[in-house]
C-alpha cells in the first residue's frame, strides 16, 4: 500500500479525533464554568455534590470512564441501550474535561482580587456587570496557560476512544499493524504534532493579545 | 442641615465587636477625618457607609432619606442597595483600578453602564458616551493626569493610580466621597501628590469622609475629626481643636505617638 493511500486513510480516521476534540472543547468549557460555580456555591449540598463529581472524574482513569459510559447503560437497561460509540466517547471526554476545567476556572475566579469586585460594587455595577466587564477578562488572562495545557492533552487523549472501538487514527494504524505494517503507527505522531503545533500557535496568540495589561 | 447621619452603628465579626454604636453627622461641603490606631474600626465604619458590610444595628441617612435601617429589611434589598451605594464614593487604600482598562476607561466604565438603564439609551448611546468621556478627561486634567488618559494602570505610579481612582469615584458625583487610608499604600514621596488632590477637593467644598493616618493633613484639611478606639468614638469635634488640644487622655496618647515619629 502506498504512502499516499495510508496517509489518506489515516487522515480520514483523524477526522474523528478532530470531531471528538471540537465537541469536547465546545461543551466541556461552558459545563466546566457551570461546575465551578457549583463548587463555589454557598449552598453546601450543591458544592459537595460538584466537588464529589470532580473527585470521581479526576481520580479514575479516563479509559475506565470511557468504558463505564459506553457499557453501563447496557448493563443496567439490558443490551441495545448503549449510546453510539462516538457519542459515548464524546460524553466521557466532556464529563472528564469539564471537571478539570472547573478546577481551573475556580482557581482563576478566586484568584481575581476581591477588591476588583468591591470596586465594581461601590461604582453601582450589578453582579453580572462586574462579572462580564471587570472579572472575566482578568480571569481569562489567568487561565489561558493552564487551560492551554488541558487542550493540548485533550488532542492526544482523543485517541483513547479506540478503547471502545471508535475507529480513530490509532485504531486505524493498529489495523495496518495487524497486516504487518508498523510504520503507520509511528506516522500517526506527525498528525498529532501538526495539530498541536497549530493549537500551540493559537494559544500563543491569545496570550500575546492579553499581554497589554497586567493582573 | 446634615447631609449624612449615622446613628448607633454596630458591627460584629464572629464574636468580635468591631463597632459598638457609632453615631455622627456631617454637614454638606465639610470634610470629616477619622483617625485612630489599626483595628479601631475606622475602615469597617467606612465599609458600612458604602454597603460593603451590613451593620448589625443602626441607621444611615443621606439628606433625610433613610438608606439603611438595621430594623427594616426593606432597606436592605440588593437591587436598592446598589442604587443607594451611588450616594457614596469610595477610594480604596489599594486603588483597585481595573487593570484591563485605560485610565480614561476606568473612569467612564461605570457611568456608561449606568446610562444603559436610562430610557432612550440606544438612540443616544454615542452622545452619552462622548459626554462621559469629556467629563472623564476633565477630571483627569483636574487630577493633573491629562497626559495619562490612555495609560493602563500598570503603566502608572501608585500616586497616579490613586488619582485615577479618585477621578473614577468623582465621575459618579457622589453626595459623600469616602477615602480609606488613601496614601497608606504609597511611597512617602508619592503621598504628597494624592494629599494635594484631596486638599483641592476640600477647597471646592466636596463632602468627604477620610480615614487617614496623616495627622497634619487631617488637622489642616478636615473640618471635623473623629478619634476612634476599640469600636467607639472617643472624641470628636473641630479638627484643629481635637488634634492640637485633645480633651481625652486616650486621644492624647494616640496623638503623642505621631508627634514623636
């Protein structure tokens, strides 16, 4: 099989990795923000519940979470009740990454000096005005580096979906391996390198954009 | 007639009684200095006036309108508290400028946001913002910072930042402007420029409450002075009289420590 054919086939399966990445990022970021509000809530049961959720998600292997999301509905409700493989993978990733993101958001929000909020209050701003016009940008500036770390990790973690037989790029390469071709597996690294190269550049640009002020 | 009246203000944190029934009033156009050692409750009193703390007991009125009455929960609704805060301005010890905005934007932000609540804002948005900007530039000039409008806080010295913070508070035209140790976070050579600005405001008859450790400044600029100790007002009266000839032994002790240093 020619290099071009292998490249095309790997690229086709890498689209799944990209889809998983995009869906997870788009949904785990807002969910993480909501979870962070929950864990900071003064309503104790809510903060306990969210902190317990974060504990579970951060303390068990992501691979295991994939398995649970994919197989548990079938075990409970009987065969045929599992979600599609790709959906299960996306769901597990979203739940897992939202937990990590929520902790980063919590740290970021609590890191903005309380005086900023009070300054907004004495100027007659509403809570939401203070959040959107005062806190948010300072918060974003603080969390771009740690969120960037997670995003780069997520790109690589998408390949874990092969554990529940999602035909992403590593799974594809392993199939080549079964046919005696080992080099495609090594070659997949190039795809991740290029993708994360773009991500790294984008993150650098965001950081530079926020460089005009100091917190 | 008094513009500001506080009656029987108490505040307790946990088991510590920080304010034990503070009463005072302030005439329009006068400056009141609050002095006293750290932990005497000065800052807490100022924060109560600005609704950053809720007093346990007491009443706060501005121009005969009761803004806060501990016995009347109707005066403590969050929506209304926000509006009531606008009777007061507060300049913090640590400035608390918004780092992502220029000096000019720091001053106009709150006013632009408040304007959104006015009827017909959408149609007049541009004109209102231009008005606010013109006012902010005027205030900056008054603070001696005309050339710093487009600087970000981290590009300004502490004294300049504090003057921007004063302009920011003035922009909303509060009835009473409060200062919480406005020079305590500044290098000694930068305190002068901030004190000069406050002195200028006193000359323009701005009603002010100033918590300060600068005794000479309090004596020369304030009309009235309150000496607080351990949550109570030990002595109050004419600024010169109290600082030059304190009647209470406790005030004398406190002031003599400043005279030595």
